[in-house]
């Protein structure tokens, strides 16, 4: 009789625990106080250091049995968003936690650009799904096993938007793919989601529906691609510059690969000489609009890495001919690449022009020329001015596109060695000419001791008369001072939107 009583008590105890765990979650939604839109990547942390992160709709599904029926204080923190500080300097909110209840936390945006959503990785809309909220994309939890992806490239090709990434983490193993992953999505003009809503990615997958490599070039080490280029209209072809990598991060081979429709992957086309200065890198710009000068009536592809200082005639034959590439600059090659000649005119001014024998100006080379006093500090090409400030900063990477609304070229530029983060400070610039000069820059996104590198503009995302631009970048702890990685968000792509009518841009 005693044993039966004990067993019955245990059953009731377990039933009670099960019922408690099945209680509806408490919904917290973090929203932008300016727009009312949900804000992703906001940390709410309890006084005992338990952290929760808002998903791409700004939701947090809180399920803490010990906190039910209590007022709970949460510290609130996010890159470029904040709450006012109280008398102790704390920035946070106090919420009463009730099963099935909901609270809204309104944060003030310091960033000029607005954070929209995470594009890649697991659990993009995890909390919204748990709370039975509607979500915009077809696979909101896990898509083709992808947990994280590095550095996006995009191009419109044959009526679809193609996406490619570098090294990719899979659920079954870290860095599961070293030779580029890819996907397609429908353009907003062809039935796809609007870019302010999200992106439905359809990955190129293997037989197990896991994202696969799409750029396996011969040779050891990973294959990274840059300079994704589409040429032609009636029968378009897609190309990418590839690089083979060996430890630690050294490029030992460069070449060009062409997209193959049958295998849905890149195939090797040509290899550059080891001393080649001009090659596809960064993000390309075709000079079809914007008043760029044409040489002999030819149309060029300009490669922006970070400035548009490499070009090649926009046809397949030239693209695959190393001798057709030109470098824009004041450096002329000599027998010793380390002793490239600085070209000046009779007044001592630098002679900038397109050169077949030109040497590409990089940050390291520019620094060395200044140290050697062959270049004055004020002659630095990669040093950018800041609006309403004497501060100058060094351009690391960029993405450039013609903008019909502004009738100018616009640039999203990343700072090298920023004050708040080493590779996380993002600026907006404009120019009437592709070769500059570029307007004084305005910082539009900041990251606190975290990286947001290799930004990519998406000019296809908005109509010509829309006063907005969309861009994304890789959010990662790599190259930063952050002690911990942000769960789910780390090593993934995050989309932003910039309102070009914002007075702070003027």
C-alpha cells in the first residue's frame, strides 16, 4: 500500500512538471522606436547573466519556469541601438513574466541604417515560430543544413538572383564546405519577397539536401571566389575570379571560372600569371550608366576592391585574357615589384591613369610608400574624409553601385581599424564619377567590438525611384576583440536598409 502511494505521487509529480513545461512562452518583442519594426540581434540579459537574443522579427520566446509571476529586470544591449541609462548607468527594462503574455521593448536607433534580418544560418525566425507568429520565409529554422556562411557575392543571372558564399559551417561539421556554396532566389519583380521582408534561398544541394560546394578548382586548399560578373544579355554568361588558399591565408593561384548550367557549378576557364596585377576581385560595376568615360567606345567591367582601380573590356574574350586588364593608378611596374615607380608630372603631382603595366595600390603598399616618403600622407587614395569632422579613416572593402534616385555612384565602405570595432564600422559615400572624388563619409552602422566585413550593396532590391538602398555583410567575431560569439548570428549575413532621405546623409 505504501509503495503504491509513492508511485502514484511520483506520477502526479511528473505530470505536474510536464504541464509546467508546456505552459505558453512569454513573448518579448524588441522594436525600433522610430519605425515600429522588430529589431534582430538585441540581447536581453537577466541580473544572473542569462542572455536571450531577439530573432529576425525581434521576438524572444521566454520559457523560464522560475521567473513566472515575477518582475524581472533585463539589461538591453545591441549594436547601434540602446535604451536610456538610469541613475546607476543601467540600460534595461523591468517586465512581469506571465505564461502567454507579451511585452514590447522599444529601443532607440543610433545607427542611420536600419537592421532588417539575418539572411543565413539556423534559427533565423526561431522565436517567432515558437510563438506561432507568421514568418516571411519558407524555411525559417534551418535551410539545407547551413549554420553559417562567410562573405556574400550576388548577381542577377537569367532572371534570378544568384548568391554565393565562402567557407560555410554545416550542422554536421564546422566549416563543412571550403569550396564555395551557392543559392538562388526570385527577384522581387518576379514574384520573390521584397527585400524589406526577407529572402527565400534555394541552395544548391547534394543528394542529402545539404548545401554542397559549387567551385571545386584543382589544387589543395579552399577555393574562394570574387568579382562575380555576368556578361551578355541574349545569352548571358556568369564568371568569377577564383583564388586557391594555403595556410595561413596565402593565395597561391588565381584564375577565372565560368558557371556551367548542366552541373550547376563553376568550371575552370583560365589561370593568371603569378605576377598579375589586375584580376576580378571585390564586387564589379559595369559602366552602362552614370556618365563614366568610355575608351574608344568600349564598355568596361570595373572591379572595386575597394576602389574601382581594375578594369577589363566587358566581353568574354577580354575577361579571359590576362593582357587585357588595366590598373588605374600612379604606380608603374619595374623589374622589381618592390620598387614600383611612382609617376609624377613636372609639378610633382601624381599621374593617375589606366595602365597595362600598372601596379595595384593596396593598403599595405600605400603604407609602405608613405613610410619610405615616396608618397605624402595627404596623397593617400584609401584615406577617406568624414562629414563635419577632421577625422580621416582608411577604406578596407566596399561595394559601389549607380543610384538613380541620387543620380550618383553610391558606396558602402568598411573602415579598417575602426575605433568601436576593427572591422565593423560602415560608411556611406557618393560620387558623380566612378573614380571619385568621393564625398565626405557618413557612418551609418557601428558594431561594438565585433566584425561586419565585406559589405555588399543590392541595387536590384529597390526600384529606381525608391529612396532606399539595401546592403548586407558578414557578422562575425573573427578579427574582433569580442570575447564571446553571438549565438546563431555569428558568422552569418545580416541585411540592412538605408533611407537616402535621412538628413544626416546630407
